[in-house]
C-alpha cells in the first residue's frame, strides 16, 4: 500500500485530499506545518508528498528542499493559491514534479498521483 504525506495549513484541504486519496487505497499522513511534515517523512516510508507552498513558519520551498536533500527521488506535488511564477519555477527546479493552483480539480490531483505511483 502506497503512503502519501499531505502537507497544508488549511484543515479543509488536508481533509478533502485525505478523503479522496484514501478511497484510492492509499495510506495517508496529514501535516499542518513543516515540522510535522519532516517528522512524518523521517518516521514513515513515504511514497509521495502533496505540499502547499504557503505554510506559516517553514514555507513549502524550504520543506521541499529538505525532503529532496534526504530523498532525491521522492515525488512531490506542490499546491499554491497564489500562482507566483518565480516560486513555482524554483519548486520545479528543486525537483517538484508538478504544481496545482488552488482551487484545484481534486480528481485531476487524484489522477496525477495515481499516474505517478502507477496505481
């Protein structure tokens, strides 16, 4: 069973992604901030991450950087409500495989995760 880490400071987004992706058969871990995200990543074997760019404290770019330093092949999808092109480009340069602009199509996210993890 594939394990997903969902990182977003908005509880509604975490719960929506959790509900849809659990129905796909994934084990999901939810984190509201960077500290929680890195803790889960260190304690669990994670197969994919859905990561918000704007998180209080440690932002998504810093979380992405730390994840990729430790697990360079870990697939990471970025989520943003802002569509800041420079930040998006930096995330892609750091190894994010795709980004979704909020509000996103939840089924598109599901399909991309499935395709990436070949479910």
